């Protein structure tokens, strides 16, 4: 999954020698965190597929996978936290930010891959998925002629896909990244004018998040609020503050790590019951659900940030998750198509004869996605496909 990352510019001839004269060394913490998060995303999606393919609804195995799927549902806030930390850490370190370069990189690393993969997945839907709602014939009037085409290719549907990230179920995250890019200079200016401690930032971001939920319920009424960056105020605001004050992180971790555990546990206790009600098709409070998952994801994201910094000191875990994190955008964009193809009747029948078919499916998904990611690198297609 793509994470916004702005590196300092090359040193000028007048810069003094030493570490400050060159580009800041890449911090393995963030690649490890991206690696952990993309493995979580793929596991979450695999569990959802495995529930449909290899279990009976509401039996013990189904419920086990359902609960695990809900617990493993924190990747988007975590990736947004990482993006906010990295961008704020880089841009805020310069006396005068280079906004032209900033947005050129956003076009290259976020907008371009989003447009390319939206086109790829719409083509995928027409050629392979072929849902009835996509394939229903519709008339397209070109002015000089009329033609019949699948409804998903109509201009209004294409615009909807682009605006809300509906080209495929996972592309909404790319829209959130683009929205964050647009708002970043304003957020940076606002936060530079504030002098707040970490606890105050966490509390204020939580209050703003709750206000957004209330506004959505009583006023905004957005059709897909989860495709907007305001739905993730807590990780964005907190991440930006951490990026602007990164030198304080170790002290924050020492003082706050048990509070992070408290946020995660309390949030999960609030969020999980409504999630179960959703599976049972029973009514539940959307405010309780959204409030609980926001607190849970914030706690988990901060815990994973601290955990990733500790994994830097390890050997095999560091190399494994760092390698995946370095390829996170490719893993994120590729794996849903592979997972769909693996759910075909022949593959499903083969996997169903094996012990723990969902686990096997997950391992195969990781291996195939990794192989395709590596192939794109070796063929020098990363620039075209992923803006790398």
C-alpha cells in the first residue's frame, strides 16, 4: 500500500559535510510498519474469502474467522498515520517547503498509480468479474452516434469510480491519500501555529473525530464517508504531530505505551459487539461502531509504530517485513485480483481438499503477489504501474 513519503532534497554545494549534507537515511521502522500492515490487509481479505469458500455460516470455524477478520481491520488508519508522520517529518524540517516538488511527487506516487489501477480493475470487472450490475447494457450517446456498452463504462459510473475510489473495493484508500495530499499544506500551517503536548493532540483529534461522526449522522449524510480523509482525523492529526516532533517519540513510547494498550483494548471492547451484530443482521448503533473502531485503530497503530521500532534491532523479522513494506504499494494494488482468481471453482475445490485451506490460500496469495511485484521490478515496470 502506498504511503506518502517526502525525502529531503539533495544537498547544495554550500552544505557542510557530514550526515546533514545528504539525504536523511531511510528509517527501517516505517518500512517494517508498512510490511506489518500490508500482511494484515492481505490476511483480513483472505479471511473474508475463506469464510465464504471453506466454512458453513455461523459454525465455530466461521465465527473464529469472522472475529479474527474484525480484529485485523486497522490497516487504513495505520497507513495514514505512517504517511502523516513521514510527510510532516520531512516537510516541516525545511524552513521553506518546496510545494511544487511536493505535489509533483504526489502526482507521480499517488495520482498516477490510482488512475492506472482504476483502469486496470474496471477492465478486470468487465472481462472476469462480470457482475450483473456492471454488465447490464446501457446506451452511450456520442453525439454523432450511439453505442451499447456495459453500464460500468458509462461516464457517470466512471466518474463515480474515480471520485470515490470505487474502481474496486480497495482503491478508496488511494482517494484518501490524494485528499490528504491536497489538505496537507493547510493542516501543516494550522499545526505549526499550535504548541500542544502529545496527550492534548490525542484528545483533540479524538474530539474532532467524534464531531465528524456526529456531523455525518445529522448533517453531512455522505454516501461513502469512509472514502474521505476526515473519517480518519485521529491518525492524520496525531501522525502529523509525531512527524513534527519525532525526536520525542521514544519518551512518548516510554510514558504512553500502556495507554496505547488501553485504547486498543477499550476500543475493541466497544467495536466488536456491533461488528457481531452486523454479521447477525441485527440493528446496532453506527456511532458506537465508528467510535469504537476509531479508538481501537488509533491504539493499534501507535502500538505497531513502537513495535516496528523495536523490530529494527532484529534480523530475520526486520528483513522480512522491511522487504514487504518496501513493496507495499505493489502488494496492495495487485493482491485483490489474485485473491479473486484464487477463489475460482477449480482452485477452491483443490484447496478444500487440503488441511487449513484458508491458511494455504493466504500463503499462496503472499507468494504470488510477491513474485508479481518482483517481476515488475525486474522488468522495470514499477514506474509505469506504481509510480516508483
